[in-house]
């Protein structure tokens, strides 16, 4: 197929939308997120006035649905637990209860991150000749940094693992100020940055280039709400730095409220994502 017969959109090295001419004169449009989340691409026949959606095979559709629901509800439950943990930290007695609630929420985030990566790995791929989505054999892992969906979900999963280091370290007692910043604060900050980069790539994927506003697109709302949560998590992490001179946290209220509202964003994003299925 010549370059004249296809048009690619995206940003940098990433293609998020591809339009090409079929052998019968029709046109097919592949978009990264709909293909990955819903198992769909759009086809317009040479004589038809309107495009129609062409679905992947039933096995791929069932696989995408299961992974999407697992990721959606894992992030929703994880967000709820993080919100409860922040509420306990702000209004509770200050014991270890909030830490264990955070830890349970972190396990949910791990699950949601890996399910999202599995969805990217096992999504059906475009068959340019047939103008359809072709099934793939199941895989637990792949290395495809040239795909924006893979890179976004990989960084998301990596962020949840780094948060796990932060949460495990939070269970330790008797840490010095330097150890607290190195073992708890630093992983928290790195995890938030990974979440932000992942969210930016997801916005690029949804907008096919420079991030913008797409109020009629459910996928855009999911990404935007989650990205807001990531920004709030970052603000919370920055405020949680322990001053070496005094041993006190910069601002506990910002830490707790940033985590609480950010967690609610992930809760809402997870619920919305449960509707973005085949």
C-alpha cells in the first residue's frame, strides 16, 4: 500500500489514527483507543454515504470486555480506598489504620494497572488488506514502546508498582527524616510523575495529537478525570516532604486533601471506564 493511499495522525513517532483505502474503493479508519477498548474500527464503502463500525471477532471482544471491567473496577475500588485512607489520616486518630487502607488501595491500583497493560498487549491489530481487526494469541507480556497505548499503560503500571514501594515503606517504624524522604516520599513523587506522563500520552492518544477538549468523547472524559487525579496526587506528594531541619511535613492538610480529591477522581474515572466496553 502506498503512502498516498493512507493518512496517519498522531504525535511524534506515535500513530493514533490511520485512514486507508480498501481494495474495493472503500475507506477504513483505525483509531488506537476505540480499537483497544471497544474492538472497533470504522469502514465506509465506496458507495455508502455513512461509515459503519466493524467489530473484532467474538473472542477478542470478550477478552477486551473482561480486561476493561477488571481495570475499571480495580481503579474505582482503589480510588475509594485511597479516599477513605486520606479521610482517616485527616480526621481519624492517627494510628496505622489509614496506612493499611492505603495498602489495600495500592493493591487494587496494581491490579488495574496490569489489566490496562494486558488490554493494550492483547488488543486486536488492524489488518489493512481486509479492513478489519485481527485476533491475537494471548500474551502476558510484550515490549512495544513504539505504540502509544502500550507505553501509556506500561508507565501507568510502573507507577502503581512504585507506589507499592512507598506504601510498603510506610509500614516501617523508627525511620529517620532522611529515610522517610528516601523510602516514602521519593517513591511517592516518582509514582505521581509516572502517572502524569502516562495520562499525557493517553490524552495525546484520545486527541490524535496535541491534547485538547473533546466533551462528547467518553474516552476523553475518562483520561481527563484521571489526569486531574494525577495532578492532585502530585500536589499531595510535594506537600508530604519532611523538612530535614525540623522533622515536620510541609503541609499535612494539602497532603490529605490532595489525596482525597485525587482518589475521588480515580473513583469517578473507574466508574466511567466501566461503560467504555465493546
